[in-house]
């Protein structure tokens, strides 16, 4: 079974994308980058923010996920990086590079397909 962790932008998660509902809906519907789990057992194990700009604590936060989940024997098998980082973060390259270097599992760039064309129109 796949155990999926989503990593997003702290500022967006706190102020814009309240409750990260689009990522969760995308996962539940197996749409967007989550379509890879359409015919398999997969669970959302957590949603983690980057730790705030410039993502300096993302490696520590990934280690905390492993530490906190170890007693439950729940291990992340895939990490998805949300569009809030991929499409809007000026530190995207550094954050993605750190996650890929330290996660120890496959890292997928992307989550849901529900990107508004013009949110302020």
C-alpha cells in the first residue's frame, strides 16, 4: 500500500488554500498527479508545510514525520509537492532539491488539477 505525504507552502496553506481541500479532493478522486493510484491501495498519511520561507526547515520536518510515525509503523512511500510550491514559490528549486535529496522515497511534483485560471477576476 502506498502511504502518501503532501508537502505544501506554509503561507498558502495557512492563508489561501484553507484546509488544503483541493489536494485532499484530488487524492480522494485520484485526479491530477494522484491518478497514478487509481487502481491501487493508497492512503494520505499527512500534509506537511515547508516550514516557512525559505524552506530552511523542510529536512527537519521530513525527519519529524518519520520519527512521529515510527511507533505506529506508518512509513511514507511517496511525497507529492503541491502547486502552492511548484507554481508560486520563489524558493521552489531549493525546496524541491532538498526534498528529493532527503525524503528517501519517490518525490512527485504535483498534486491536484484544480488550478484556477484567474482567481482575482
